C-alpha cells in the first residue's frame, strides 16, 4: 500500500475543498491514514471553512470503504485554546487562593465553552462564587459559559433511575440502610429528601412500602431498571448483594 | 504512571545531550499516553466487560459510538417510562456528548504521538523555549492528559450512573 493511497486520498480531499483539514499523513506502523483537523474548525453544523463531528465521522467511514484503508481523524488542540485554559486556571487560583486543583475547557461552538473544574473543599457557596466569577470573566472576553462540571461536587443528588437501581439491588430495604447506601455516592442526601423521593416513587406505583418499614420495587419498578448480561448488570449486583446478606 | 512521565520530562529538559533528551522526552509522551489510556480503560471495564479489551486505536470510536448509543437509548427509555424529564435527558446528553468527544479526541492525539514516540525514531523531539515537542505535540500539554482523562471519565460515569446503568 500506502504511498499511492496517500497521494490519492490527498487529491480526493483536496478536490473536495476540505480546507478545514490541516494535514494528512500515513502512520507506517499500522498503515493508517491520519487526517488532522484543528479543533477550532469543528462547529455544531457544517458551514464554509468549518466541519462538524458528524461530517468527519462520515468522511472517515466513506474514505475507509472507498480505499479499504484504516482512516483516523485527529482533532488537534490549538495553542490558543491551551493558553486560554492555563491563563484562566492561573487567574482562578489567584482569586481563590490555590483552591483550584484542575481546570479544563472545551469549545462547543466558536465562543461557547464548557468548563470542568476541580476544587478542594468545595461547598455550595464557593461553587456559586467561582461560577459567578467565571461567567463574568467569559462575558467580558466575549465568550459565553456553557456547562460547568464540578469534579469535586459534593452537593449532587441521585436521579430517580439511579435510586431505583439501588433499591432493586438491595430490596427489600429499610430506609435507614438505603440512606447509608445512597450516601456512599451522594454524601449530602438527607433522610427527609430520601423519604420524600420514596413517597413520590410509591405514588407513581414504582415502589411498595412493606411491613417492618421496608421498601421494594413493584413489577413496574423492576421493569424500568436496566438489566444485562455484563458483570455490571443490576441482576448480577442483586445476586451479589443477596449473597452478602446471607453471610 | 503520570509521575513517571513527569520525572522523564524533567530529565529530558535538563539533558544537554540531544540524543538522551530525545529518548527521555519521547518516553515521557509514552507514559502520559498510558496513564490516560488506563484511566479510560478502567471506566470502560466497569461499564461492560468486553469493552475492557478494546484495541487502543479503536477506543475513540467505541466512546463516540457504542458508549454514546447505550446511554442515549437508556435515556430515551427513562423518558418514555416517565422516570426522567425531557430536560434532564437533554442535559445529560449534552454533557455526555461533550465529554465523550473530548476524551476520544484526547486519546487519538495522545495515541498518535505515542506511536511516533515508540515506532518512528527518525522523528526527533525538539527543544525550544524550554519546551519539549514531538511533531506538533508539546510535552507541557501532554502532562495534563491524565488529569483531563480523569475529568471526562468522571462526567461520563456520572451520566452513566444517573441514567440507571451502573
């Protein structure tokens, strides 16, 4: 293979006026054709000079079939992205006294960015303060702040699907034991919050309250919890939990 | 694994001998890649046993296709069975897509340079303004691959759990 294909593919790409592609090369070790696309050329929708993730995926598949070669698309991070990221990280640490452990950004659109933030000793008020500071900083730089993901978030609450799964694995389960189990993953859950949720699920007919103050899923409840053959299946977890209970 | 990368990269920067600088520098890239790879593989194994043995270069595709599909279909079921609202679903989906793509993009870049580091010795590392680079990749950005991978995995795990899958 190889060099011939590479030239052909380069011509093909060139004819298609795909000027969002910055480089094409062949990786000798596994004869894969690598197409490099700068991250800032990827937009939610295709427009002149820009491509989209969907278009890139189609390009990868089509070229792979057409030339029977492995194609890989590499989205390259730009220097300006890295500089912005490390600049904001430093500003944050100046302002919040070195409490920021890590900080990453991702451009969802040209000026819309999502942020991942890890903070030591994060609480609700600090979280709000940091988010306010960042949104302001973004606004003033003609950027807009999208989603904020708090990597050290402690205030997170379980969703209903997560709660139902936990009950299925451990049922019949007393509210006190359920609270302990829930708190393994969601430390801030209160007993009051949990009983309100359980009550809601009972009214939705997904859960029954049994004697001795314990809860179990109804057949409707069981039906909405995913199962599977994998080791991570809720059925396998339930069997393991039952085994532990007998010990 | 990251500490090994950090140590190698310190040695590489301090080296006066170009050849030694090259070997330490490229090994550092290799270690940073493996660190990010192992963090991802751990997560994939928790999700589905067979995903754990995915070939390195297939992992970005697995993330963008299979992992996404599995969560997406679960989210749909959750909305249909009314255990999740439409807005919860869209929020999860947006977070998922962004983190999966970020992680996939990171791993393909990191894998690209790791292969260069290990199998294309004719491409040498360069040293400019105290920064070691291989092709267009800087060691200063490679050193946050593990942290980045961990951050994206955390979001992906949260969505996975949130929709009842794990």
